[in-house]
C-alpha cells in the first residue's frame, strides 16, 4: 500500500468511528453530580475500587491530596472513552461479534467494546424498514455491571472495572443520540445516532451527534466539571428516583424524536444549519439529562456499593 493510500484509508477509518456520548466534560460533570450525593463512607469505598484501575495514578498526578478522591472519581468516568485511544486495547468494531463481546472479566479484557456505549433503538419518519438494536449494548452491560457491583462474591478488581464502566455508561444512555438510530429513504442503514448527519459542508466535519456531545462544553479539566455540577439545577426528585435503566433509555429515545430530530434537522444526511433556538433548547435538555444521570448514578451506587 502506498503512503497516500494508507493515509486515505486511515482518514476513512477515523471518519467512520462512532463519537462518544457527551465529551469528557459532560461525563465528568455527571460523575461530579453523583459524588456530591454519596456519603463519605461510599466515597471512600468508591476510591478504594478506583485505586485498582491501571490509570489511577495518572488521574491524581499533581492533584492536591484533599482533592484527589473526587478528581479520580470524575476522571474515571472518562476511562471507557480513553481506552479507544490506547494502543493497548483492541478496536473490535462498533457491532458486537464473537463470544467475547459481552464478557465481564475485568481489566484483563483488552477489547474497547465500543458497542457497549449505546442502544440503537430504531425509528423511521418515512416508513423505511429499520434494523433492531444489537446486543450486547449499553443496557445489557449496565444491568450486568450493577449486578456485579452489588454481589458479595465478586472480587474487588472486577468491581473496579464495572464501576468505571457504570460511571460512564449511565451518562451515555442519558444522551438522547445514544438511544437511537434514525432510518429514512436517504439513509436506509441508519444514521448511527446522528453521527452521519452533517451540520456543514465538507471539508467541515461537524455532525449532529458531536454537537450534542459538546453542548455542555469541551473543557477537559476536572475542576471545571466539578464547578459546573454545582451550578446545574438539581434533578427532579421523583425522576431522580427512577433507577430502571430501561426507563432512562426510553426517555432518551423519546427526546431524540422530539428534541433532537426537529427543525432545522430534516430527513437525510444534511448538511443542516442549527439556529440559536435549537442550540438553546439543546443546552436546556442536556443540563437536565446530566443532572438526572448524576442523581441516578448516585442512586445505583448507594444500592450497590459495599
């Protein structure tokens, strides 16, 4: 393969990779909301588990000791995305395949499991046939990780692995575009949760999923996420008390259809230009979803951590 062909192939691969749900800032904000709602005892238990993660020392490097536990907790929420950029881990694709796709064995598992980050519940606005969501997915893994974390017999190393995934996946499924894929006559194979819906003409690469990932901000500093978590309005207590992951996913699926795929987003791959009204509405939705995700994450940790 020539150098030019290799570069073209590499660019093509990058362009087809699925985006994260929220960005690091959003995931850290979810975790920061949850941390504030945990008792000191549960914070200590979570910290003990996170110390078993291979990236723990990097998370707390140059962090004052009095802040280290909270910073580690919020940075841990980004770990399942960080391994996508780590050559130690194998990219096994966006679709599950093989007997290892749903395994839960801890840090010895060196697959990236990109398909654990979403549940592509399908819909079509124009009657185009749809494809059912693949399994395993975010829902099946949240169920499995919650069970392991609550088990009195599971080893702490496995609980550590499952904790960092839960910190991330609870945030993932509260992002509306991680709960759906839209099928229409222009995109009969689905739009990959908005990853294939452009917001500008090439060579610009902005797309709908990325907009929703970044709507809360792009900072990678834990302190910024912790500050944001304290500014965001608290979640409705009644909704925060819903700890059923299938309900969270159905909420996100509903929001995708009623708040994401709305004007100026039309049928097909675009490009579409977002107006200020859409952007402001998206910001409000995202803040509510992050507040709910953090409160619900705290709820499941209160029930499972011991």
